[in-house]
C-alpha cells in the first residue's frame, strides 16, 4: 500500500515539476514577447523593473498642413528630471540660473516624482536653443534638455484627421506584423486611412539604469533609444491650411452650428483647404456618445433640397427645355395647387432658378424622365454629385488606396417604381424624396462647374514625407472617371448660379455685397420632422467665388435646423469675407 502511495506522490511531484519547467520554458523562451492574453512583453517588463525611462516621441508619424505646419503634434524643447536626483547632490543652482526656474520649484518637482518628469507639467517650461546646449553641457546625471513630442491641445479638423489610440481590437488589421503592445493605431479619419504609413517603428526615449533602491548605476550612461532608420517616422502632408481651418472653425461656432459644418475646396488643385464638422468631438472620451462626435458629417449623405435643381438645370439646358420665352407658373406648387407661401407669378427659366421655383423644376424633371428614365441620375453623375469624389488610386504597394475611406455615396432613386410616379419624379426634381448627397460632393459639383465641367478627384493629402521632409510619394491631381458636362452647359450654369445672387428676388441676394463676387445655390432639405409648429430642415448654401476667376468652392450646411434659420447663408458670407482678408494678407 505504501509503495502505491509513494508512486502516486512521486508521480504528482514529477507532474508538478514538469508543469513548472514547462511554464518556465514558456516564460523564458516561448512567449517572451506575448505573455498571456494581454500580450505582455516580458523582456520589456524586466528591463523596466531595473530602469527609469522617459518617452519623448511615440514614433508615430504626424500630419502637416499644406505649408508644413504641424496639425496633430509638435516638438517642444523641455527639461527632463529623473526622480533619483532627490537622493543625490546635484548642481541645482546652475540649472536654476540657466532656466530661470527657482531652486525650490526644481527640488519640489524631483521630490514629488515617482518617475521621470517634464519640468513644469502640465504646461512645460519651453527652453531656448541656448538653454538646451548649456544644460546638456553640465552633464548632470538625470538632468536632460530634449525636444519632446506633444499632442496639440486644440487639434484642427478633428473628425477629418481622426483618432489614434491603443485599442487592442484594431490590432487584428496587423496580425502579420510585430507591433509594440502600446502602439497607437488609427481608428477614425485620416489616422486610419494612412495608418500603415504612420505606424511607429520604435519609440524614442531616454533610459537610465537604476539599482534596487532606484539610485543610478554610475558608470552606465543614459541611453537615448531611437529608431535605427533616420527617415522615420513618416509625415502626411495634407492640403489643409491651418490658419484658414482655424478661421472656419471659429465662424462655424460663432453661427451656432450644432450639427453640420462647411467644406472649402481650392478649385485649381481640387483640394480640401478646410473642413469643419459639428458636433465637436469629446476629447477626453471620443466614443462616450457613440459615434456622434467622431462622425464627419461632411462625408455623410444628406437630404439636399433645391441645390439639386442645378442637376435638373444642366439636363434641361442640354435638351433645350429652357427657351427664354417659356414661362412657368411660380405661384403654384409642384402638384398644381396654389402656393400660399410663394407668389412669384409667371417666370422664365433663369428667374425660376434664381428664386428656386419648385413648380418649374418639378415640371422639367417630369419632361426629362419622359425623354430618358435614367437622365436625372446620368446628369447627377456628370456633376459628381452622387459619386464618391475623394482621391483614390494605386500607390506604393496599395491598390485602390482611398484617402477618405468612410465617404458615403449619394443617390437619386432607390426604387425602380418611383421613376414611373409623376409625383415622386417631381419631388426628385427639387431635391426631395430619396435624393441624397454629401457636402463634399456638393462642393466638388460647384468646383466642377467653375472649371468649365472638368471633374476631378478631391485630394485631402498631397504627399507622404520622410522625417527630413523630403518626399516619399505624392498624390497627384487626378480626373474623375465618367462623362462630363459640356463647356457650354457649364457656362450656362455659371450664369444661373450668379443670377441667384444678383437677382433682386434671388435666394442668395444677401451675398451680393461681398468683397468676392459669389455664384451659388441655396437649398432646403425637408426631413419630415418638426419641433412644435416649425419644421426641421437641412439648410444649405453651395457656391464658388470669385465668379469671374474662380478660386474657392464652398458649402455651408446646418442639419436639423428650424425652418426660419438663415445661419448657413450668414456663415457663407462671413467665410467669403474672411478668405478675402486672408488672401489680401498673403499678398503682402
């Protein structure tokens, strides 16, 4: 009996021993980089136990504006202090003299620190180049003057640029790559689109080895750990202008746009100069309210209302339905009933467009559909209103690379049966019912008309740059595929859009006194909802300027606005004035 028990005990002992050895092998040899489900790097953890370190650059690439100004991060020359200074005698007086900081403040910062700190946090003391040289010349262990990367407190174009964080669920995109456990990964916006270019190779950090009590191991100098490749991290040069973007955001907030925003394009290069989306992002917890704050409404399809009459006008011009002598009853609704709100009387085509007469464009839509049941969609595509218009192409080792991965595509009809219903067709002609388009596509339509009908992709980034700002690759201007409108049609539309502003009854007459001559079209998209006695609508103004020498295409929109709201036209006016003043300041 005792032998049997002894055998069992020995077997159990051997089993436990083998298990411990197996565990030791797993820890020491097998899973050293990805221990447990939390992917703990045991080698890094062991190093951290016997060292103190300060990360000065995460290694992730950044975004720049079109002039090279940082949009997401910036480098600041700062003073780094290590906590072991509290246990040693160091030349605090000289550091105080060089930096201008009091000895008390320096000593207090060190005594309170449990890990290396940036002096002056949360608002670090910024040093001059001379101060950096003088501090480092002292060669005091634990005292360093370095350039540290900081996130900008107020990032512009927050929804467009997007978010990068350490969310582990996004690591599945890179199952084939060895990434640091704390690597930042792009989650939304351009951070996600350009993620593979921006991924960090390695952090830049200061490391100081310490003994068991946290004191420095003298004889071992501080190590500056930096990625071996001097060309990284990469930077993405966007087409945004930091100053113009800042102006745009202030104006959107000034006019109380709670949901909506604006899109501004450079017509010559067909690039985004500014893009603002509201509501703003919750910086502390971006996803606290779902995707509301992170959603870029300038890339989401919306009910556009009468701006769509531009498409009907283009088709009507080509099919010769716009005889100047032909009159339309603009005192009636599209169903033929008297219009109690608008009594414009009998108007020709041009005046109908200026005052945005629904009956005219409901009638023309029905006539056009009798000619060709696909004609409205054909012209919407010719004007790039129902397409995705963001830059797309083959670059580097990426096929069909999209700068705007979450851009939505618009549409005209969703149901084939609706094409046969005269009422639905008439509503489609005035941009209601199922008609949808994004503010970006609308701005691109205006740019297309201003250029004489040439369709181009919209660029958000112009290049990917190496760390030294030389070019790795460029995103060249690219045409949009598909049919174009004729130059004559574009010229006719230019006259119509200008008439909206100069006509005494035009819906854009409030824009007639601006320093740049504006051409454009207003729109009111009916959502079918109401608040009390007032309807909730989408309010638009889309246009370009200067009229005779087009430079900018601009769309302003307020989503879910009350029916008497005029903030989008006022915002458009203020933005035009601000751009005129900006351009004047750049010319000196």
